[in-house]
């Protein structure tokens, strides 16, 4: 009954708009209301539609499938309503014609299985990031926003077979004043989802102003982090599947050092577990595949403060094996390979920048062809991830959402909150395989992918597709209309087998003489009821377990360092440049337990003045000590400061901070300045706009000027190809150059990219972050320690702006070599 009431409310809210007929073309999507939330009908539900304008006259309709094949036709009733006869699951379109109006486009809708008849699997691999508490909120700029979007998104999730979704909240919204909570729309959405039997992976990645201290984004008061996370766990208990602390902290969401994040993560983990010990906790999803930042996180003793290893990827499908291999090496290195591996964000870029106007100024939407590319990508990506060893994946994102200045359309829903074909592809994926167990990869030929699953009743299902540009086209595939139709054969008992296409529309195939011949296209399809099949490459799931409930050391003692201006954070936020012989910092020692604790603190890798012999900490208290440190550098002018201790007879988790001295390193390095690098003629334009590269005699620099002509996806990364062997970077430790930009406040971020080539001729690009340029000349030193300098063949130095015109200058490029 609760579902029915919510459905009626959201249906009316989504379908009560009226618009007069115009002499020009009328958008069919706006002219027709589908009487189902998000245009998603479930089986046995009336397929009812109505025209949104009064006095419709004679309006003819034609029903099309997703391939534009005509299925039926007819005329709307005089009152402007239409009820279609029942349809099988699938994705459909209504085309309109009238002597009184010209219609453009189509009204799309989908038919999916009744959720009550699906097998509900709360541990299902396939999940979706709905982000609805932020993304579905009212938006004045969106004139086609349905108003009751929280309910529509929640009901769409239920109808689409989603058993777990990901949502967000803001700490600064919920606790504007310390100790006073207002859960607002976050609790509303949690209740809407919980009422539908949908679990929530919860996350926040902001800090109220009152708890930032000297930080830009991460919290400073670890006691407040503990208390807020504990309160979250208690308040939302029963509605959540897990909690994540932060989001993509390795990039701009946490400008502070990795050790700062680790300290806050420890406090968050302890707070969540205090509120609900049974609920797993994940660290914030890493935006990059195990960057230097991730190493710094784990070096800081984070191993026993998370249950779920959390990553994100938006890479092309052909890079997934490499990404998973890197992650697995990392997990083994730090002894966390048994933790479940989740991708709480993964999304499609294969379709490129959105091509059509959305009706919202400055915001584009997918074309129908682009929508189908995303639909093709989604099951290929999720099944591929499953086969590579992930334990859960969340597709980004369900509601309408644009980035890159409005050019990147992410949503599985449009801005009117109707669903795209990618939603239907997910719904069918969940229906076909949501409760099945992956058995492995089948042999189906070089150009066909096929995976074998075992259903709860013991029968087998094979999902299969032809390799297309989406599978193997790299970062910017050239999508064609080629269906890549191919055939392959499975061993099967004679008889008729049932299957579905990507959108759930059923088909039948007959096996004869022990062979089942199937036609494969670029769009995944499923064949059911099989038996006796064995995979060519069996899938073997490794052991999985959460962090231990008890540890031999004291997890509740947490160290945090507040650094002075004597330290400069590295571009990767995994180390600090110590600029003085005696540098100042404040060491905080937190006791996040209800027990008084006394002990000692030890510091290694530096000489430290200011540490007391013993420290006594009250329950949930802290002690802070101003220290002066003098690093004990190795020959390469690096060291590692390690803070550890023993309290009440038990050791503690460490604070670990890598340090270096760039001035001393530069002074002790061999400096080479290659003339060809200083000449604009040797740099090749590489940008998303119109780029001019020229020598600037007045500045004694190379000037890079780019105009984008209103393009939203703005990037500038000119390329210098090393002249080998004379410019080999073998033995190099850094690239140093002077840079400035105009307008500098419009630079989102700046990167140095190194392109390496291995012995097989394969290229690989590393993105090395660096500080944003200013309007004045500034010297940048980019460390090459995270790449293989000997293999570098190209260098790119550039930036991403948020303006239609950007100019920057580079001069005095030099390479530092180890002596």
C-alpha cells in the first residue's frame, strides 16, 4: 500500500503540465505524458498516455521498438488519452502525427518486470549511484523539472530492480551548529528508499566551517568527526548498507595531505562503528588507480580502519584489465587483498560531449544515438568488472546531471525525469543476473565476449555481445552504426531456449543436434535455461573479509599534524617540501575512547624538540604539542617522519609523512637546459579549442594561447616530443620551469603529463599534478619519481580552464639529473 500511495503522488506530479499547440514543431516528449513515474511501466500496469494540450483534435500515434521498427499504430481518443495493449519488457517510442500540428522527436517509455516478482538480492553486484539528495532537488533553471523528483527517482530505482543505491549528504547542512542536527532532505530520501526495500551506501565529503580549523576542506577536530559519524550511524540505522568517508580525496575534494585524510578517516571509522558495529565502512573512493596519495594513506596505518576498498573509474573498457591489475598489486602490498573491492562510481565517456539542447541554458543533453551508446556500455562495463574481481559496482548516475560546463551528460534520466535506454539496460541486467553467480568466461571467438552464470535454480545463463568500438576504441572511440552482427555456437540439449535482448524483450532460439547457434551484436543479450556448460576461463572469487573487530594495537589513539608555512605540500599530496632547517608543526594526540590513557610518543626520521616524556589523555580528549623538527635526510634529500607511541601498554597506529628538500635536491643535481624545448616551433598544438603557440620575445618565453568558441570541455596540453637519444631523461629526477597564466583565476588545475613507451611500443600517460599558476612568474618543480624517466618520449605541460580564452607562458625549462 505504501508503494501505491507514493506512485500516485509522483505520477500526478510528473504529468500535470499543459502546453498549447504551436504552429512550429511540438516536441513529442513534452506533448505526451506517460502515466508512470519516470515513464517506467511495470508488467500488468495499464500503459496509459495522455496529450498535455487541450482540444487535441486528431492525433495519430505509431509505436516503435528501440530499433525504430513499427509495432502498432492508431489514434488518440477524443479526450486525448491512449491505453496500449500489453507489451513485453523493453524500451519503446511513440511517434505522433496530426493535421493540426507538427511533432518532432518521440515520447519514450519502458516496460520492466514487476519488482514484486523479481528475486530480491540485497547483495547484488549491480548498483547505481542516485545522488538524489543533491541531484534531484528543485531547480529553478529547469522548467521541465517535475517537482516531486525525490519520489520519482526513488520509485524509478525500485522499478528498475535496484536493491542498493548510493546517496550523499552534507555535514554542513546537517550540523550547522555543533551538536544541533537537522537531517532534512537526507532523511526524507532515506525513508523514501527504505520504504521501497532499497539499501543506501551513504557518504559525505564536506566539513562545517566551525570544524575546518586551518584546513580548506578536511575536518580539523577529530572528536567532532567521531561524534558526527556515530550520530549518523545511530540515526540512519536500518536504512544503510554501509558508510563511506569522503569522496575522491586524492584529487580536489581534499587539498590537504594524505596523512590528514588518514587521521580523519580513522576518527570516522571509529565513530561509525561506535554507532553501528555491524555496518561496513569504506574509505572515500579513489579517483585514480592507486595514485601516490593512496600509498600515503595506507602507510599511515589505515589498513584496519576500513572494511571496503573503494575506487572510481571512468576509463575506457579496454583499460580495465590494467586498472584492476594495478589495484590488486597495491592491495597485496598493504595486506588488504581480502577486503571487498567496490567501485562506488563508474561511468561512460564513450558517447562524447552531449550533442543536443536540453532546454536549460548552457546545458546539453544526449542525442538518441548517444543514449544507446551508454546503454551498450553499461552491462559490458559491469559484467567486465565482475569478471575482473570487483565485488560491487555503482553506475554513475541515475538523475540528470551535467558537468564540464554543461557538455557532459551523465544521467540515466533526462532533465524531465524520464528514463533513457541505459536505465532499461540496467533493469534487465539486474533481472537476468542479479541473483546469479558468475562461473567464468566462455570461448566464443576473438570478436565475441560471452560469460556464464549459474542461477539459483541451478540453470545457466550466458550473456554475450560482439566487440565494438565501445569495447576497444580507447578514450574517444569513433562510434559507427555497425551492429557487428556475428554468430557463435553453444553446446545445448535440443529444444527451444528463451532469451532477452539488452532491454529485456524476449526472443527464442532452437538448439538442434546438440548445437545452439546464436546471433551476437554489439548490444548484450542473454540466453537462459542452459545446463552442463563449463567456462573456458573459470571465475575464482578470492576470500573476502572486513577489518578485524579487535587489533593487537590501540586503534583509538590517533595522531594528527598541523603544519606551519615551513612546509610545502607536494602536488600529489603525498609528501612535503621542508623549506627550513628547523621547521614548526603542532602534533595532536587524540584519544577516541571512553578510557583515560597514559603513554609515550616517539618520532623517527627527524630530530624533534618539544615532545614531553609522558602524555595523559582524558576520554575523548586530545593533547597538542608545538614541535620544532629537523629532518634527517638521506642522500637523495628525502626522509620519512614516523610518529608512533605506546599507551596503557599497547602500541598505536602511526602517522607517516614523507619529506624532501627541493632546494638541496636542485643544488645537488645536474641541470640540463635543452634549446629545442625553449622554442615554440617544437611544440605541437593539442587542445579542445583553437590554439596558437608562439615565441614571446618580451617575456622570453613560449606563449600558449587557446580560444574555445563556447565549447564546454576545455583543455590545453601542447606536446613536446623528446629528441632522442640526446634528450633522454634517463637518471632525471625532476622537470623545472617558470610559468604564469592570464586569467590565472580561471585555471581549474594544471598538469605535466609524461608519455612513456614500453618495449612493445605501447604508450602510457602519467598525469603529474602541480600547483595552479598565478598571474606572476612562478617556478614549478615536477618530480619524476612516480614514473620511469628513461621511458619518457613526450612531455605535455598544460591546464584545464573554465573560460573561453586562456593564455599561459612557460620559460626556462630544465631537467634535473641525479649526479
